[in-house]
C-alpha cells in the first residue's frame, strides 16, 4: 500500500474565560494497493469482477441465473483511490459558568470527492454520486455536535450526530 495525503488548514483561537476556537481543514488523499474487505453483499454487487467468489446453482426453469450457494468474502487490494474532504470544527468554552465549565462543540466532515478504481485498467467509480457497493458506509456529510457542563464533582451533557443519506 502506498499513500500520500496533502492537507492545509486554518485555526482561529481567542479568549480566556470565554474561549472560542474555529478550524477548517482540507485533505486530499491518494492511495494505491489499499486493503479493502468485501462482505457478502459487496462480493455479489461486484460478481462480474470477482466471478470465482460466487458459487451459483444451475438456473431453474424460467430463471436466467441460478441461486447463490456460497460467497467467498475477503480482503483484496484496490488499484487506486482519491478522496478529498473538508473538516470544520467550532468550539466554545465558558470556564466560569455557574461554578463549573460549559463546553459547546460542533464538527462537520464533508467528502467532496471519493473516486475508486477497483482493478488496474478498470473504470474509476464515483463512490459518492453512483456507488458500486465497495465502500459501504461512506457518507458525503457527517456532523457531530454537543454540549456539556461539569464541575469537579458533577457533570452532564448531550451529544448528537447527523449522517447524510447515501446513494444506493
């Protein structure tokens, strides 16, 4: 596996009692030979590329393709991947809030690009716009947010998550 990641970012920070911090980062990653695990559904989705990993029964009358008898899952090396993402974070801390500390935060990750080439010489697939099932769980947007207040003895807080929809 070989990988190159280039990043650039900005950070702004201010305050003592009322602390504010904001950051923005861009990352561009290019990999070749990346290890990728394909589960049962991934293998079936890519059966034309990995025909030896799907075993089928003979087609029954009226069927064009036989039922699956077994699927061989496993890890393989992707030919190439390029991804670009933006990450932004906002943090606020009030260090003298009602005898304790109040923290509020938000984080946003947005993939701008996620292109895969599964096999050398094969097509490059836009996994965000028209995925082929190799990178299950890839979402264009993810957001985490929350707040918490604590003293030396007590504390409470809440956290939330937003996961963008996925093109199937």
